[in-house]
C-alpha cells in the first residue's frame, strides 16, 4: 500500500509502481485492484489498524505516517524508526556466517556487517515468512510488516529507492552492478549505467552485508535495496518479498521500495530477510 507521509517536508505521498494489468489486490502496491479494468486504484483505509497501527494512521481514508518525538531504545545492531519500532541495520545472517559463507546454523538470526546474508537461492522453496519469523523470534525480535519495511526503505521523503528517486546501478548490489563494459576484467564502478548487462558482461553475485557503503539512507539501514530479497510478515497465505536482489533481471524496477515481489507464480530467488523489534521507550 502507499503511505502519505505526515512528517515529510516534500511530496505528500509515495509514488506507486504502476503495473500493466492487475488481476487481484495483491498485484497492486496500493492494495486494491479494479478487476473490471485491470487497474490499480487508491487504497482506502477505514481505521488505523488497516494501515498497520502506529506510526501508521488512517486520515481521511488515506494511510499516513505520524512519527513520535519520544526516544526509543533498540537492541544492539538495530536502529529506531519514527519512535515506533526498531529494524536491523544489516540483512539477517546466521551466527556462523563469514565473509565467504552464509553458514549452516539455522537457529537464530543475527544482524552483522561483513558476512554473507542468510538466504535461499531455490526459486520455488527455501526462505519464507515462517522460517524468517522463527529466526527473528529466536533472537527476541519479530519479522517486519510490509508497512514497516516500506517506510524504512522509502524514508519520510517517500523515495523510490533508499538512496534517492533515481536508480543508480553502482550504489546497491544488482544485476548491473558488476558490469564490465570496457573488457578490462574489472567492474566499471560509477561508470556503470542501468541495464548495461544487456550489452556487456555482468558477473553478478551476492555480497557480504554492508559491502556497499552508499547503499543506505537517513535511518542508517544498509542493503535494503538489492543483494537479497527480504520477506515480510503477511497473513494472506502468500510470501511477500521486498527490495529486490543481486540477480533481478530488471533491478531498476524490482529494487524499488514500493515493489512487492509476491509469490504468485513467479518465484524470486535469492530470498532473505531482516528483523524488526518493538524497542523500549526511553533514552
């Protein structure tokens, strides 16, 4: 769903990704599909719970964000969001993960830099909301809701990507990031351009957490766009994946903060997650 941002000094709302045709509500980032026309329509809320609860409020049938100025204490390796909840700074990883390996210990999720994140490359199985929720709960946390995740990604400015409104293939880990258009065997770095893999070699691959220092935002959360998909909490029986991954065929579109990679026939691979927590009021 799209969230208008009460605290944002810029545009009044978050732009939605328009799809060619929808068939059901889950096809729409707005959460509502006009099946007769196949068009996504604006989502209308009736109460705060329709928006996910604080800091999301229903104002004139529109979900908006109203942040609290009260301090919030978060667990280690988490940061506070809007005085409401905490989120992992880095994508979830296993306790025994390293720079070269994702590890094998599936007992609890941790948030740490410099390691391969916990993910599954199985396109039709592997990481899902149940596995992720269990790993977060073992760490004394919980799986982020879709609304919480999108606010972390788009920030209070309603950005298309965590780093800004314009896609930049060199900032986060996507399918174009390691393009070698000049043939020197090294990634082109800042010289890379969107969709360069269509014309050049691209050695795309997963990277250790926090490998891209600019792939962050005002909340100081890293890799929320790219690297691995992040499954979010849902109760509709479908796994919803957000943020895109290193191997998305169209990173410009699939890395967007408002894109919902729901499992509805096209199963994404490189599926991971990150945890949220309620935090404790106080400095």
